[in-house]
């Protein structure tokens, strides 16, 4: 089985024969609405999912490591009440998200201009370097603040690598997967966030158990220094395992074909010899195009690759601006950007600070620092198993049945309801009730907008602008995550507005997300944005020249 097998629609089949979109659907799709991954899907999943595993692992590890840093560097080892300045903690928590923005924009743009193969794998190299430098934090650095500056800088670099993976892996999966399994496969890829979350909690519990004698028995809390370095450093294992397949990935047929529409001349497949037949239904659902130049598919791919290498320097950013200068396209981009922003304000506000929330609701209290860290890790693990991870698999199972918009809207609304229950009855609702509502909210984050805000941009934009469109949407979301990370610890303090009022802010964000989805987000189930893009290009360029 070929690792980078391609099952997506292109205007010619594997034999080099012209094929319409309707004919492709008849040949390639089955009537089954759920199907477990094929071998090629599984291979694609194992290679492209690592970036999302690393993203979530870092997200939850920093959530579990921050209490260790606070204890180790801010007075705990000197038997003082540990206290890290809230804004500094917020900056450290948000560092990876700041890097994400640069990675998502730059890698998304470079992937559209020079190709997926040109950039793929480099984001993992950046992430590896950042992880090594992060765990190499010198204890000789004189002050706690300077130590956190070291962490902040290298977590930004880590974020650039993780951010670069978002648009490129999403584009690669969308451009190689079978139409009726595309949403499921994108869901499988994104579900690695759940596994990263779960593994982060398990790794923490295992390491605490390994160091239990020194920490709990002997009170040697200096060993926490080794624990946090191991927690972060173990992320290098999956990164190293998938680096080579990424670096050796061939360019995809769908990307090569899409480059024709961005060139100033007409595509070679139309210039040489073409025939086109169009059928318009009452709803003008589709325009079938059959384009033929009499050459085999491999010759066309080789010629397109040579053309890209020869003219790569001529690729311009204005392709993106020209495409989104039309309101019908810009409206969709504004929708994906807004939904991702509103989601991440609430999602990262909760997940970057889940340890703080567990402490605030009374779950992670203990007799000593070891007990606090262990209960904190257990609380995160229970929420992950009960809510976080199952949500992804509900999305995978239902996404081709219910559609993306329905899942996103109901997810926004139910998460809003959970935050309203906690915030509205904060002083009377017990620890158990708050914990259950938090777990339900995590479930519907992932059986809802956390998954679909990633999936929809990968499907709704055509290949020639998919990387940058997805990157811009994701980067806008990270702006929301940064705001939440910086302001959560400050605003949730009793001297400002308190945790309950912060949850009301998250409630409003989710309600607005549902409203934006209704008015700006189209359904992408079983549609191919490249087919629509080609129809628009054909009508604007070919039809008028041949009429």
C-alpha cells in the first residue's frame, strides 16, 4: 500500500482519462456513511496527526507543569507560599499560541505558493529544536523571572512549529482523502488532540508515581525539576518517528492541478485541446467538465511539477486577495475566522487554566504539594476520559450524518448552557456539580466547534488558497486564545470580576459562535471546493473565449 495514496477528485482519473465530478462520486464513494479507516487512511493518520498530538500535549502539559514551575521557582522550595505573578503566568501559557499565529500564517502561505512538499516536515524540525532548548533551561539563570523568560521564548518557537502544522496537515488530508470519508478522516487527524491530552495526564501520573518516594516520603521537592523536564521532553518521541515520512512526501495531484488556475495563461489541459459539456439542473447544482489533452496522467503531473519548479518564484500573494475580493468568498472566510476566535477564547480559557479551575472549585486540594499535583493530574485525566476524548469520536461518527454546521451549532449552544449553569449558581453548586458541568462542556467542545472549526476551513476553500485560508482562520483563533490566556488569571481573581463572571464571558462567546455559524458558514459535507472553483474559473475565462 502506497503511503501517500490519493483518493480525492481530480479532473483526470488514475488512467489519465477525463472524469466528471458526478462520475467520480459514482465510482469512488460507497453508500455507507461511517467507515473505519482503510490502510492508506491509517498511514495518513499516523503521519499527519503528530502535530495535533504535540499541540494538545503541550497545551495540557503546560497546564500541569505550570504548578510545578510556580512551586519550584516562586518560593515553594524555600517553604514559602508559592505565588507566580498572574500576568507572567499568562504570558508563559500564551507563548505557544503567539508562535502559532506566525506559524499558521507563514506555513499556510508558503504551502500555497511553493507546494505542500516544500514546507512539510520543517515545522517538526522547528518544534524539535524548541523542545530541546526548552528542557535545557539552565538552573544557573539567577532569577525566577528570567527563567520564565527563557521558557517564554522557546515556547514561542515551539508554537511556530505547531502552528505551521495546522494548515499544511489539514490541506494534505483534505486533498488526498475520499470525498465521503473526508470529514471523518479530518476528524481522526484532529482527534490526536484528545490523545495528546490523555497522554499528558497519564505521563504526569506515571512520573509522579516514579518519584513518589522522594516527593511524598522524603519531601525532596527538588526532584520536581526532573519531572517537568521529562514531561515536556517525552514529546520528542512521536516527532522523531514521523519526521522522515513528512520530509519525503511527494507533491499531491490535486495541488498540482490547482496551480493551473493561478497562472496568467489558461491551463495546459485547456490550451491544447478541450471539450466541455455542461448540464445545469434546476438548482444549478453542478457543471460537469470533461477536459482532455490526450496525454497520460503521469506525463501531466511531471509537466506540472516542472512548471511549478520553473515558475515558483512567480507565484504571488495576490491570488489570495483576488479570490477573497468576491463577497461570497470573503463572507465564508470571515465566518471561519470569527467562529475560531470565539471558540478559542472559551476553549483555551478553560484548558490552559483547568488546573486553576479545579483548584477554585475545590477539587485539587491536598495535604502537601505532592497530593495537590496528583489530584490535579487525576482531575485532568477524569475530565479527559469522560468528556474531552469521547467528544472527538462522536464527531467522527456523526459528521457525515449530521453535517458540519449542525455539529458546530449544537456544540456552541450546549457549552454555553454548561457555563451558564456553573456561573449562574456558582455559590450554591457543589464541587461535584461543577466538575460534571465542566466535563460535559469539554465533551461538547469536541463534539462541536473545536473539531468543526478545524474541519470546515480545510473543506470550504479550494486548494490554491486552502493553506492560507485555513492558516488565517486558525491564526485568528489563536488571537482569542492569547487574550484568554493573558486575561484569565487576572480577571478571575476575587479582586477583579471573579471566575463566575469570566464564565459568563465564555457563555457570550459561545452564543455568538452559534449565531455566526448560522449566517456565515456553509455546509461542506460531500462538496468539493475545487469543483466550484473550476466552474467559476471556467465561466470567467474559458466560456467567454470560446463563445
